[in-house]
């Protein structure tokens, strides 16, 4: 299964709104009229992606769907839920039931929950915002073709520090640690035999011009235990367009590269609705 099946420790922030608004700024309004929008009272996103990856010589195509939802519970606290779905097609692998070479399909679905706490808000009168987020989740994966599958439990803790250092420019620094452990299903041997612990550090930059927001990020992920891919780097560029004050579209190009011959290229398209 994909190494991303369990969890990615640091999830980059979604592109902020470039439209001036009375909604609280993520980075403070003292540096210019363009502000960075935090989650509205409620927000739902839909993100679909497709691409391919290779690890240890094994190639596969992967298709993903992710539906995040956020509900602001207080001035500082926001509940975050996410439903990830994935389909991976592994090329030219041995089916252990028939001993034939096939393109094997693997399916996954999960549910993640987190609570984002704003350490600083607009009323604190500082030109930056700091957010901490404890989270937990459950992911189910199954492949009859490979006779592999498991429940993957994960928990994590992340932090982000956003700084609007100039009008229309925002820098975001993120750090996270995540823990994941497995429980096999149907008597299958699970391909990930050991618990996983990872540490991620990432840097994002946003440039807002009118209704457009351009962004990029780089993330370094390191495993804290012995796993097949114990180090990889993620790079991405993208753009978002604000249709209205409450609706937006975005597109992101992602590339990962790590040891054990791991590399991945994917495109993600998404939309966000605030209400």
C-alpha cells in the first residue's frame, strides 16, 4: 500500500482567501489591506486527485478523494473532520491466490478528527498567527488481489505559525509528529508490519493578487523507526481562485521523492465552500 495510507504528519494549510473580508485574519491586518482568511464558522471542501508512485521498483497508479469539514466552536477553537478515500492500482504483481501476474487493486477509506486551537487571534494585535492541532484517525485498507489489509490507527500533534510579512505575502511554518499502528484483517498479512512514527517539517509561501492566490511548499518527512521509506521530501505548487466570498477553486501539482526508490507525482483539484 502507499506510504501515505496511514497519515501524513504535516498537512499544508489550504490557500487563504485573497478577498478583503471582515473574517478574522490569520496573519494580522496591520501590514496591509489584503488579509488572510481563517476558517469561516463552517467550511466544507472537496478535493480529488490522481497520479502515480513508485517504491522499491513497484509502480502504481493512485486516485484519491478527500472531504474536509470544519466547524468553528469558539473564537479560538475549530473542529476539523476529514474523510479520505483512495484507490491504488499496483502494476504487474503476483496474485497470491492464483499465482498470476495482475494489476492489483487496493482500496482505502478513513476518518480523521482534530481540534485546531488559535494561540493568537486578531485581538492579540500581533502580525502573525499560531495554531496547534491534536488529531486522531482510523484508516481501513483492503486488497483481495494482494490478500493484504489492515485497520490503521493514527494520532498526531501539529503546529503552524503564519506571518504576513508584506501586503499580499504570507509565510507559514509547520511542524508535526504522528504515530500509526496496525491491526490486520481477514487473516491477511499486513504489508506494514511495524508501528510507524514520523516527524515532518514544512514551509509554505502564499502570494495573493486580487481573486488569485499562488502558493508553494516543501515538506521534509523523517521516520523515527525502521521502515522501508524512512525519509522523503514533498514539493508542491498551485493556484486558487476566489469565485465569491464563500466559494473557491484550486489546483495543486505535487511531487515526492525519497529513499528506497520512492517517488510520486500527482495533481489535485479542489473546491471550498464557506457558510
